[in-house]
C-alpha cells in the first residue's frame, strides 16, 4: 500500500506541538526522529534510568506522519499542514523555539515506515520502579521493578511521549490497592496495564478508535492482566456504568474539558481525575472546567510544554 509521508523539520522544543498538527489531519502514524538519526545498535549502549538519552531542545527533529495516498486529497493535506505550521509560528509561543520550520512530502510504501520507527523504541525507565519495554526487545528485570511489555502497532502510547509518562508517574503516586479505574482514550492500553499491575481491582479501557481495541487487548494479554482489564470501543458515558476511584484521560485539552462535564456521574466521592495531553497554553481552560464541577486541584505536573492535572472529587 502507498502512503503520503509529510515531514516537518522543527527544533525539538516544538516537535510535540507539530506532531499534534499532523494528527489533526487524521494521520495513521506519527513519529519524531532526530535529524541525525542517533540510534544505539547495541542494547548496552542505550542509556536508561537517570542517564536516559534526552535530545537537546535546540536539536532539529523530523516530525513525520503518514496518510493514505490519494491524489485527490494529498494537496489538501499538505496545504492544511503548511497553513497550521505558519499560524503556530506567528503565535510566538513563550519559551518555545521552533527554529526554521520546513514542510516536505513524498510518496512511500508500507515497508518504508511501518517498522522503521521501532529502532527508536528501546526499554525506558518511567520512574525508579516502572520500566516500559517494546515486545521485541530484551530487558533484565531488577528486583521490585514493574515491567510493561508494549507493542503499539498503530495506536498511541509507548511511554516515549511526555503526556504518557506524566500519567504513569501520577498513577504510581495516587493508585491504591483494589481501586477501580477507567482509562479514556486508552490507545495501546499502557495506562490500563500499569493500573492493573499497580493493584487496581478492575480497569475499563475505552477508546473511540477501533484500531486501538485489538492492540490494547493483545497488550493486556502479553502482560498477563487481561482478566482485570475490559477493553471497549465507544464514548465514556456510554460505556462506563457506575463510578470509579480513578478516571484517566490522556487525550488533548478539548476532549478533556468535555469529559469534565460528566465527572459527577463517573467519579466516586474522593476519587481522582488524572488528565493529561494538555498543552500549556490550554492549562487554565482545563483547570477552570474542572473547578466548575467542584473538584479540588491536587497536583499539576509538567514536562516541556505538556501539563498533567490531578483533581479530587470532594466528599
């Protein structure tokens, strides 16, 4: 099958924002690669834990996305992306240096990209005790570690993105034994799997994208937690019957704000709402929406331009 590959060359500080631009137009897959393609071929060379490799925010990156190749729609996709990139550059966002952005496009085949990104996905520490490893990589587990084995397919959620890491760190902090959890926009199921491994009694993993459902189910099986996790396609309010102790929403700002309208119907008193995928320019919008429902903001955690919020339903 042929695909349209669109690449934005941008400094790493602005790479996540440009990735969202590409997703806006319905990308099948999005990747962020160092322009110099720094790859560690030997597993022992790949830094992990405190020395984990972090690109310099001033390094240039390629943010690449793939769309089904169609001569009738290709030009519209490219024009839309170029327009959005220009609009974002003109916003002069504080503390974000995009550099000299360029947009390019070409036709490519499945074999060129479907597995190429895998060489950038290596075992990584999310915290001192939580490790995410791709299913095709070997990792020697240390005593006390929780290791999540993930094969993302075309779904979102590997732990490489700041928003996922933030959610995982907050889940580790707030989830207690035998809590009930709902994960909205579950993607690969990575947050649901972590919740189950941390001791959740039951997890409802929900996603609107049918591509994510078999991916999350297979990942749950690979991690031996399929009996705790129910993966369903659909909307939060349609699929979640009853209230949970923790509701996770790692999406983007507008859907998070929409979800806040239903918090009193799906979250127990004293329960936690963990929301992420929020770009810092929309932080206040999300906080205002949460406070409108009477929840108390417990913690705000940030990485680069991304924000995660923990709020508690008052007793």
